[in-house]
C-alpha cells in the first residue's frame, strides 16, 4: 500500500469547536487506518480530561475534554443558562487568559503518544445494566463486521427506567444476527451488545446530512424485553 507521505498534499484530521473560534487540535495523516487521533491541542490552548465529577482521569482513560485559553469565547449570545452550564471558572489554573474552561462535551483519551483520541459525545453516554456505555463505541465495533456500511445505536427506557439498547445498521446484504452477536461478544462486554438489531435501508438525517439519532422511534412492547429480544433477533 502506498505511503500517504509520498502524495503531493497533506491530509489533516482537524478537531475544532465554534466556542474555541478556531482549530483546537489536529493530526497529520501519514498512513492508512480505519480511524485517526485528533492529535494534540494547539499551543494556545490547555486541555483537561475529566470524569463526571470534574476530576482528572487516569492516564489512558476516557473522560470529557475541557479546554481553556485566549481563543476560547466568553459564552453564548443571549443564552445565559447554557453559558453558565458550559463555561466555568478553571479549577486547575488561574493564569491570565486561562481563567475559564469550556466544557466541550466531547469524550477523549490520550494514547501512548500523548495524542487525543476521540470517543464520541458525552450526550451519547447511557447506562445499560448499571454500566456506562458509549453508543459510538458500540457503533464502531458494529462497523468492523463484514457487510455493515453504517451503524447507529440508541437506548430506550422502559416504564421502570431500564435502558434497552438497540443497534440499527445499513448493510450490503442480509446479516446473520446471531453471528454478529457472537462477534461483538469477542470485542466488547456483554452489556454493550444490543438487545435488538435492525437492518435499515436508510437512516433519518438532519439537514446537514448527519444521522438523526433522535428520529429513531422506540419499538412497540418496550416493557416486554424478552419479547423484544425474540422479535429483533
């Protein structure tokens, strides 16, 4: 396979945020793989990877990325509540230009090279059987299965508040769900394997073309999880 460094151009994987006014981090792509890190933060920014309590995570663990620096905005125009939720005093540093952190809502981890690896949105974190599950992590493993071209997961809560995980996918042909579940069981814990698997011709999308996760409707009989498991095998 041809090395990408031999090409007369550079491919850059960029991570950016409107709230940071410009590029926050980037990674120069030099090889061919399924996914790439988002690199290291630009020199003007400082970043913190924290857990749900706002405490720094251990090296290599996934947490929410908070950023601070002179390019971080002061908040949202005429949206005081959201500003107060997402922008707060920096608990780790009081240096000039770094007094405030922006809570990105993005889940990341540092790899052994010190590069940030994106793990999805905090909004996509759900509790399944008492365990925290990142929906995009399940989708990533579904995409590794042959024939699956696109995947989307969503959790639905029954009347008792228990989340039931469903996996939707678009594939080149029919998929043996039992075989798919066996495969998923080799790459992730049992509680991350969707209760129901649904093949779709297409996904609902937003005006920008992104998959509209909220447009997936809950299945009938949500309170009968055994019936659901049988129906969506």
